[in-house]
C-alpha cells in the first residue's frame, strides 16, 4: 500500500493526483489522502484508489491513514501549515515503520535560502530525516503551471511579473515530470539518494511569455503583491512568490549553481523533460 497526499489535485501542478494515476496504471495499491470528500474524491474511488479524508496537520487523521503503508508521497500546498503537516506525517510514518517517504521540496531549500518558504522546506526535510523514514527530497524548480496561472489571471493577454528584464532566467519543470520522478522513486526497490534535484529547463521569462504566445510585462513589486493577493488569496503564497521573484530578479541572466537541467527526470521518470513549448501547446 502506497499513501499519496495531495491526491485530489489542484490548479498549480497536482503532482499528488498524477502520482496516484501513475501508480494505479502500474497495478499498485494506492491510498489517496484528500482534504474533502467531494467529486474529486469520488473520481479517485472510481479509478481504484482507496480514499481517506482528513487534515494533514492533524495527527488523529494522519495516523489511521498511515496504517499498513510501506511507502508514501508527501506534498503540501503553498499555504500555512507545512511544518505542522510534516511533523504529523513524519511521526505517523515512523510509528508505522514506513521505509520510504518521497516528499516535494523546493530547488534551493536551505537554511540560508532567499525565501521563507524555502527555509521552511529545509526544516521539513530535516524533520523527515530525523524520523528515519527513508526520506527522498524532490527539490523542484518552478512549475510551468505556476506561470500559466499568472497568465490566466490576465485572461491570457500578458505575463505580468516583477522579474525585471525579459532576459531574467527561471529554472522550470513540468509537474508531470515531478510526478513521474516521484512515482519512480516510490516503486524503485533499490537505495536512493536523500536529495533528488528536479529541473527540466532553463528559460528566460521572455521565452516563457513567447511560448504562451503573449507579451511579458515587468511590473513593480508593490503592484505585483496587490495583483497576487487577488490571484492566490493567500498571504503565505504571496509572501513566497514575492520573495522568489525578487531572488530571480537579483540573479537576472547570470549563472546560479542550481541553474542546470537535471538527469533525474529521464533516469528516474523514464522520459526526457517536458519542454516549455510542449507544455504550452498541450495546455491550449
């Protein structure tokens, strides 16, 4: 039995739902953890997943969901509660004797990272490591889907971000590629390195806008924050993205040690990285 969180999916990647699909296609038993028993939960039941409903921050719902599980996939949205959810999940996994937890982190997770969310992800990684549950941390770049949400907020008329010039580089990855790597690691019986970098493409923000077929517009950070709150309606998400765009703007078109396409997508995920053009064409 493999437990998968984030199984209902969402607008910005839905890697949990994609991992469920991949595992079921390969004949695995999947327990899908969802926040609400709605139409998405019913769809999961129809495709063969066992569905459990609960709050990842609440140990009383996480413990029973973990029973009988040997491997698990942990992802948490960009909102409040990451460390609470991590602690509950890690404690339940340790108690159950789970042998591997594959968890979605961020590309530059570290105690000195440039955004509060990345620093929280580093703390989350530490908790999973301390629990001794065979944690593998998927440190992923910016999802193509994140930028598609920004474009959609303008009615797909422009890509408005506070990233300075159009030559500012952004490390990118398709959520589908992150899901394929996650599923691959869940199914691999062999040992795995504790950190797996997942970056599919380096592109300038101008190239991203061109792939979407719209112009890139640089906006002041203060204006971006107001727009972002209307889009995400979540202070934690806006805090993270505001710091993230400032970090990329500061690096600009320069080189960063993490600005490399990683071999993990093809080696573990089983196919070359999805390109920005492929994603943009598929999302139209």
